[in-house]
């Protein structure tokens, strides 16, 4: 018997008002696979991330996460599943009334498996890994955007989740920090063998981390192929987007974003 997909979207549609953001999308990730997701601004990449951890309802289709059908379930039924997923939100979603250490400790405390002392060790280790040793007691309001991103990454990886979702892990970071972050995410995945869904506008750095890249455009996944050769993808839309060419089949409005 083959293992069930870590994540499966079947004909998923998501609308906001009259705008159809995701239009009949099907997407599957095998356990341990690493998929990058790219596309123009407002294409729906963050919506896919939220759906992939069961945080948004759908208007059509079904979603299975780690073998559990989440569509149609009530919020209260999804807590246990969410504790197996690590998520870095694009807007950080840190608790501003908690310290850095308390934010990172949060998912471990939710799981309730470790003692306070064990949690403290894990938290310190994660903060060191993201280059934030010594920032344990800071409040998130004191942090720069890049530091918040790294706290978010520490929090997303602290539980050794089976499935991790990184929404723009390198946005706003300089190129050296970006590569360090991807190296860290890579080392982490090698250790945990987690399934990865990663969204990034930095396609070159993303391609060093994931095996495959999918391109989201006008509500559809119009392409999915190997990350290493994404700049030479057979689809001219993808090539134009990745290379940043001004001329090509991309919507003018979208090429400009
Ligand atoms: N909760 C929401 N309510 C209304 N519109 C939303 C909501 N979340 C996302 N959208 C809309 O869906 C589209 C896709 O958003 P998003 O997934 O954030 O794009 P991106 O690909 O840049 O991550 C945008 O037009 C956005 O305004
Ligand atoms: Mg987004």
C-alpha cells in the first residue's frame, strides 16, 4: 500500500465576494516532497497556504491533510491536526503580548508533551539556529521585519512537524540572510523529512530548496515541473515570470506586479 498524500486538493474553488481566487484547483504532495509555489501578487498563494493547514473554508471541492478530510469539519475538530503542521505566515502572525521565547514555545505547549525545562532547551536551540540567540525576552514589537520572520521560522520548525508551510520565508531579507534561511530550512527538512509547501517571490533561492515548482496564474495551477530547470520551463508564461522578461504572454497588469 502506498502512503496517502500529505496534502491533496481536489477541484478546490475559493471565492471572496464575486472574485474567484482559486478556480477548480487540484494539487497533491507525496510525503516528504518539497513543492515551491510561485505566481503574481494576489494570485492566491497565501490563500492556498491557509487552506493547506485547514484555516479557510472552500467554496467547492475537498482538501485532505495528512490523511484527514478537513473540508466540512468544524474548527474544534481540527486542533489535533494543526498541531502536526508547522506554518510560517506571510504577515508573521506572532502574538504581540508574548515574548520571542513564548511565541516559539507556543506550539510545543499546545502539544503538551514536554516539560517546561525541555521546552526552554528546544526554544533556545531554535532561536540559535535562526540567529536570534539572546532575544528570548524581547517583545515582538521591538523586532524588525526580518527578525519577526526568523521568529516565525523558529516557531514553525520547533515541533518537528510532519508538514511545513512557509509563506514568503525570505520576503524583506537581504540576499545573504535569505540564503542562510533557506539553508536552515533545508537542514531542517533533511532531519525531519517533512513535506514542504513553500511560497516565495525569490524564485532563484526557492529553487535551491524545493524539488518542484508550481505556477499559480488566474486561479489555476498552470504549470508544475522540476525546480532546477524552472527558468527553462516549456511554458512561456512561466519562463517570462521567472526571468522577469517585459515581453511575453503574461497579463501586462500581472507582469508589472
Ligand atoms: N480573507 C479575505 N477576504 C477577502 N479577500 C481575500 C481574503 N484573503 C485573500 N483575499 C483576496 O484573494 C486574493 C489572493 O490573495 P493572496 O492569497 O493573499 O495573494 P498572494 O498570491 O499575493 O499571496 C487577493 O485578491 C486578496 O485580496
Ligand atoms: Mg501572499
